[in-house]
C-alpha cells in the first residue's frame, strides 16, 4: 500500500496475521472464526446434483447452524464459513475436503510517470489499435470514487463484448456510477463482517465507493483517463494519465477500515475471473507461507489458468532481506523505485546553514513562517519517554507554542506527528529520519508547515539545536523540481529478496515507479487520511509498492492490447527481459537504503522499460503444465496440488522434477557455505530454458557477466537462430562453484543476455552462499 501518513490506513505496514476470534455462532456458543474450505470437486458423490448441495451437506456433518458465506467456483473450489476449531478439525477429515484454512487478514501496501517511462502524451511509439480499449483491468482494493475525472469515458467506445461483470449498488453508490471507463464495480464484505461485525455505514460505505482513497489512486494509476492541469496543491502540476489510458477498469472492493480479509479476497478473484478481466491488480500484502496456504497465490493460480496476468506489490518491509510477499512464480511481483521528480523544502537555521528536505505542504498558506522562528526538539518539550516521536498527548503546549518542533520519525504516522505539533500550538515541524529510514525521503501533505530531512542532515540539525542557546529555523518551500538525478533509485521501503518460500525463484520480478506518485483520490477523505484533515483534493501524491504495482498492471494491459495472443508469462517476460539495470551513463541502479548499487534481490530484473517491452524479440513462456511440474518439484502432495489446481494431478514418480526447470526469466541459486548448506548439494547447477521468438527472424548470441570469481557461468549453445515467429529454442546455463568458498563469501550476481543486434533479452543471476 502507499506509504502515506495515516493512522487509519496503516499504509506503511506489510503483514499477514491471524484474525481475532469473532463472536460465537453455533448453538453451543463456542468461539468461532472464519475458515476457507477447499474441496475436491471431482470427488462429489453421484447422489448430489450440484456441488453447492454437496458443500452444504459436508458442512452440516460438523455443525447444524453453520452457513456458507461464499461459494467459490473459479478461484478455488469450496466455500467459506464460521466454525469452532474443533469443528474445523472434524470437517478436515470429511471425504472430499482438501484443506480447511483459517481466515487471514491482509494489509494494503501504501502526473509525470508516463513521461518518465517514455510514454508521453503522444503515442507515436505505441501501436495504435482498438485492442487496448478491449483490455479490462480488475483492481482489488478499497473501491473507487467514480466522480474522479480519471474515470471520464469521453472518447471510449462501447463496453467490450467480453465483459460479463456488473455495477453493484450500495451505500452512496448505484449502477449509474459506472460508465464506459469504469465498467464494473463490486464489493465483498461477508468475511469482514463475520469477524468484525456489521459495517457502520455512517463511517464507511457498504458499496464499491472508496472512502479511503487508496483504491481510486491505484485504479487511476493503472488506467486513468487523461486529465489536464492535475496536481496536489500545485505540486506535480501537469497532465495525469494512467499507464493504459484506454483500458477499462473494474473495481472490486475487498479492503475496509479493519483490513482486507482472505475470504473476501478469494470471492473477489472468483468473481473477477467470471467477469472476464484480463489483468488483476492487487496492491495488498500476501503471505510468506506455502502457496497452497496462501489465498492470494491460490486465487492467482486460477486466474493464470484463465489467461489473466496478476500483478501484486512486493510489500513495504524493506530494506530488510527476505521481506517480500506475493512470491509465487505465477504472480508478477513488483518493487518500487523513484521518479526524477522531487518536492524540495529546505530547512534554514539561525547559523546560516541550509539543509534539503521534502514536503507537499501547501506553501502559499499564510501559516508558513517566513522568518527565523524559535526552534525546539520534541524530546525536550515533553515529559514522556517517547516525546521525541511527537505522539498524541506527549508535547507540552507551553514549550512548543509558536515554535518549529523537530520530531523523530517512527511508530506513528508522519502526518500525525504534524497534527500533534499543530494541536500543541507549534508553528511548524521538521521531521527527522533516524537510522531505520536513513536518507529515504517521502513527501507528505502536512497539516502545518513541515519538511522531512534525511538522517545525516537530521544529525547535523540536532547538533545545532542542542548546542545553540537560542536556536531558530525556518522552512523554505521550493515547489516541484524535475530532472532529479540519479533516477530511478530503489526505494528503501521496497521489500527485498531472497524469496523465503522458494529461494530458487528470484523475486521481486521488477521495479516500477512507487515514490511520490500523483493519481486520483477519493472525495471522502483528505490527502493525509487523518480524520481531522478537512481538505479535499481531486489528486493525491503517495508512495509505496501499492503505487508501483498498478504501474505494471497498466503496462501489462498496454502489452496485452498490442499483443492479444501473448500469455501472462510472455507479458511478464517481456517486461522483465527488457528492464534496465544501469543509467544512461553506464552506472548501476542505486539503492537509496545503502547509497550503493542495487542488486537483483532489490530490483529483480531491473526497472521497467515499456517501450522496449513492446518489442522484446524473445520471451520465456510458461504453460499451466509447467507450473504443475513446478509444484511437483516442491514435493507438494496430491491434495496440496489439488488445492491450487482445482483438479486431481499426480506427479510422475519416474520423472525427476526440479524447480530450476521452470522456464522463468531469471536465475537464483544458493550453494550454501560448503555446497551443502543451501538449496543445492552440488558445486555445479544447471538450468534449462526455452526462448520463444516473438519478433522477426534472427540470430541471437549469448553474453555472460559475473561479479564473482567463485562461480563460473557458461551458456550452451552460445548462438540461437530463429527463422519464424513462435519458434522455440532451448539452451542451458551452468553455474560452477570454483575451488573452496571463503567463510565470509557474500551474495554475488551475474547476467545472461541474448542479442541479435537490435534486441537485448536480459536475465539476472543471483548467487548466495548461506
């Protein structure tokens, strides 16, 4: 979700947690919770004429009073219901029941972007076709604000004939709110209400209407219509448009004030498949559990089978390693990078020194101090041990009134700190990064004059603050600055690999713009999301992998429109193999968390380059059978595979399956410190890959680069010739560990590239030792 300062949305959090126990529902008043029940539909007894009757009969064997909340037919085969733990255990043993999984709660992961990606207002570089307007993007989020100009349908033709969905009515929303741009809107709340009780319609709309802003922002980022003179308080002024401005949008509201519940998410995926969407965009936190236990992964598998590309955010738990979610190989996992745009707001101290920061405060307000103002550190104006954090009720008004207050970042929302300072009578705020955030700066639409500074500047400012007997400061707002270099850089908050579920599958797949993104917003909430923020805006600027995910969703729709015959795997391959990992000056992409070059564990295949992706030359394609073989390689049981594939599938005992045989556009291997401590027990690892020609005939030559002398990388054959479209060629990559491995060996990286002189088809290689 977006990293926006709001205590309501918790946009900066990434997590997966079990839900609290809900109220009792059975006749014995035993505490119950929601479960998702996966059924082997093919095992339905002949005595039942419909699977729903069989499901209900199975449920009645353990509870007379339990009722099915949802019946799933597309994302999974099964249903959701409320049961006691004992009843759930009993149901698990019934014939035809594959698994009974407890409800999980997911959190959301919370203009100039088209120009930055090479997609200017002119579309000369994009094939002109009506196909883009036939592509439908389903967005699972907080709903949609249909009145946003981003959903204007001017110039669009009739709704695609393939569309099978609907526009549902509810609180503050009716079917007339949809049009030829926003062609569908639904909401799913049964799981939410089963756990937290009925939705309070005075606080949020029980309908597709977005009272939060996040869903409107992601939907308009993916496929918003062209809107001129868009800005937030004059910041980022220009023309706003989604990545695929002619694609259609279908909104599926699954996230509410209390979170996003797995039974609702599965129901929305189930419906989106039936509605015939082409792309699914989900900016919410998945799990780090086995795929057959992960509702998003299970639903995404079914969507993939139907030819739907699934784009998910990697999460905002960076820069920690092993922190990403949504790691299934049939999901496109998206990290976040910056744009070449910033919103500078300088701190000017009484000693004459100036320090750079960022802010989206409305600088033309009369409230902004224009002269040097008394300056105080929050920790010295509070009796609380956490006074430096500017939490509610911790500041002493007499000591901050009329002063600029320096608050440390952490624990509570950034904009809430400003609200605390304002409530105590402060004139402004300087928000100081600590070691946890380093030099990463995220701009916020603060409620009072405020700017955020990096840790290094913060430490120097604090030194002045503590030493000068009469410290003073002021804040100078400089508006919008473009052409910032280097850009992009990987955002510190962007979750990182390695992949904790399947280390041999490199994740994230790619990074896209996710910092300070301007897009449409809800009219029900201010730009900070705080209840006290009475301001209303048509567009907002927020950050997070929630913002990078819909960029890729929209670009996938763009590619689907240009190449309707491409599979989801082919589209992802095109985005990955054409991504760039270096700036135009040849220097490697940077990681803002370290100030050093980023790695494939940070950026995956690199930063998305949509113009190149439209014509990738070659792709790594995948079929459903390839993914089933992958599940066999993971040693999943027949019932576990059935939970994902919704059918009986038996792995061939005579066949040797390997995760490394999955035709993925990247490579990852863990040798372990002494060849036996990682995911391989050998000092030689081989990968087999198949390339499909989607361009003109040509001969491609392989080149290999490697950072490490500890591993030798070779490709066989070194040349591949293609004489026709869709022709396939196989090659092998061999990684050989050379000699003894030092105890302090660190991760190293390499790259395989195929080129015919016009196209470069690149794949990253990640090598770890522990």
